[in-house]
C-alpha cells in the first residue's frame, strides 16, 4: 500500500506537470516605444514564474488590432490624449507616459512659459514667433540675446512628433533648430549657454545642471513642471499616455504579470526607455486593484 501511494503521487505530479506544460503562452503585444530591456525584463519574470510568454512590441496599432481579434492576452498601447477608447469587454489602466520637456540654463529667468510661447519658439508657422529672450520676460544680459533652439533628433524619440502634432498649429519645427542625438548632448549644450533651450523626450536626471520649464496651457493658467505627479494628473500639458489593456475575463491569467509591471524594477526600466512611469503612489493603487482581479 505504501508503494502504491508513492506511485500515485508520482503519477499525479507527472500529470500536473503535463497540464502546466500544455498551458498556452501568455501573448503580450504593444508599443515599440520601450527598448529591449523592457522585453527582457518580462521574459526574465516569466522564466522565474515558469510561464511561457510571447512578447511582440511591434507598435500600438498592430497590438490594438491583434487584441481586438483575440490574439493577445495583454496589450501595452500608446494612445493620443483624448483618443483612449475603453472597448466593451476590456479593462484599461494607465501605465506610463511619453512627455516633451524643455530645459534651459539655471540662470535663465524665463522658466514659466505657455504652450503658445514654446510654439512660437520652436514652430515654423505659428501665430507668433519669438527670437529673443527679452520677448519672453528674461531680463539682464539675457534680454537682448537670440534664443538658441535645440532638439532631440527625430530618429531618437517620438518627442518631436508628439510636440509638433499635439501642440503646433502647423506640424513643423523652424529651420534654425539644431538636432542632437542624445539627451546628454542636449543637456551639455544647455549647460554651456544661457541662451539655449532644448526639447527633450524626458526629464533630466537628478543632479542635472539645467532647469526645466514649467508649462501653462494658456495665459492666466497655472504653469506646472514636468514631475511624475503633474504629468499623471494631467496638469503638465504635453503627454502621450500608455495603457495596459486586457480582456475583462483574462484578469486571473495576467494578474501576476500586471503586478510585476507595476513594481519598482520595471518603473526604472520604463524610465530608462525614455518614458515616464507612474508616480509611486499611483502604482501602489494599481497594484491593489490588480490583486483583486
């Protein structure tokens, strides 16, 4: 009887392993804004949890189509502001943001601008054009100086496209803008010149020698800096939200992955990808929600 019991446990364990092996892969698709480290983090997590995953970060449009056709368990979608469609039968949660940030020299006092003013600084065909810092309220030696404009290169980030299409009347930067290939190069340029302003895809790292510009939507509105809280609350006016979207009946299947994606490790990877993760308090609320799925 003893041997029969041991044998039965062995057969049961073997049968259980077969069932686990037969579980279909968790299908994940989404935005190509994330770098390879994001995909690798998901795959490492899956390996530690003995999960099979198929991760394809080929773009939000492709992922949205696959999700609608039943081809994904989880989609990570970048959706323009105002275009978030909460499809019936799907759950949708904010996850991260692409932002546009403007950096200036710490001695520059024109550190609160409106969207119309930054449009007039960078745009080619706006209602108003600004060429000198005095026109924007800067005083002292900076007042007569010409504004030197710099931007991240378009191939390095979608920040330029986000700015031109969401903020400018005509989606084209002026000819005098100098394009650089990295945030570090842009920060170095701003640090060297009090007359410089740079269009960045994310906030400068802690300890950076530059200051960021607080933005107001219009004259008379309050200007907000690009902190994680201000971006998440919608107070900072330039952002492209990224959502976690999954079928309403798939919560149990994706719960552990969702909890992982809202943890501190992934938040840092998201930041290194050039996006802004949710502030810690918002991620904690999400984790509570996901634990109830």
